[in-house]
């Protein structure tokens, strides 16, 4: 459960678990799966279940500063809050791109979020105070396994886990579920997402300082 805090530290690595409730049913006092990784003051969200924007507010985080999001898989308890998170950042005049990385169909997911909030965005532009179309701010990226992202603070590697390994017929192999390894200057943190037993995840987690499972 997120706790109210001061502004994020500008040095080092910190993890805040924003939501830890599994499954689609809403819970009165818990948010769905979402995490915030803070590295040298930069903010990275891992999964965006329902309640992520509220939990960020409770943690004292300015949603407008969220620029990078990683999605483990496309079950709604890991993505239901994504559109709201993005829209709230845009409502607060975020103009720089917000990049969302995840398995195949992440681009489709982000485009759907843009479509959903376009009506509201058009009205707010007409209201005045906003000029950048919402579609220019939200950017989805379908990534393969391996190194999926790198900047001055983090190096992110993805593997496919076994969450959808039981699918059969036309669905077999169609949907992907990822686990991520974040290497920062002072920590290694691995997020399994939802998974069963997985040799790939075991290998990914070797030597990590923290495993979020």
C-alpha cells in the first residue's frame, strides 16, 4: 500500500509497491498490480492496474512526471489504470511523450486509450489551456525479449514467462507475458509479473537484490 511521502530522492534507487491486489475484482482498500521504481529521481511505472493514479497521488508523486511505463502482460488487472494514468498526466499539461513498453499489442492498447480519451481531450482543448493533441503524448512500443530499454539510469531486460503457457488451439503462443530485470547504478530489481514455474525467470532473477513476484 502506497504511503504519503516527500518528493522522491534525487539519488539512488527506491521501489514503491503501489498496488498488490491480484485479479480483476476491485478491492475496497487495495489497488491492482502496479509498482513505481525511482532511480536518481527518474520515475518508472511497472504495470498499471486500476488505482495506479490514486496510489501515485497518495505516495506524493506528481503524475505529470511519469514518462516511462512497462507492462508485463495485457490482463486488465495489470492495465486497467493505464488510460487514466496517461490522461491525468496530459490533463496536467504533460507535453513530452509518455512511452509505454510491453509485449505485442501494447501499441494497440495505447492507441485504444488515446481513442477513449480523445473526446475529453478535445473538450479540454476547447476549454483552453491545452494545445497538444493527446495522441502526440501517448506512445506505445511492442518489444521482443532481450534488452528492451536503456537510459542513463536503468537497463531493462525482458524474458517471456510461463503465464500463458497453458493456452491451446488458436490462442497458443499468441499472447505474451513478460518478466523484467531492471539494472540501476546501485541495485538490480526483477519483476516477475504473473507467472508459473519458469526457467527463464529463474535465470533472470540470478544475483538480483530484490525480486517482486
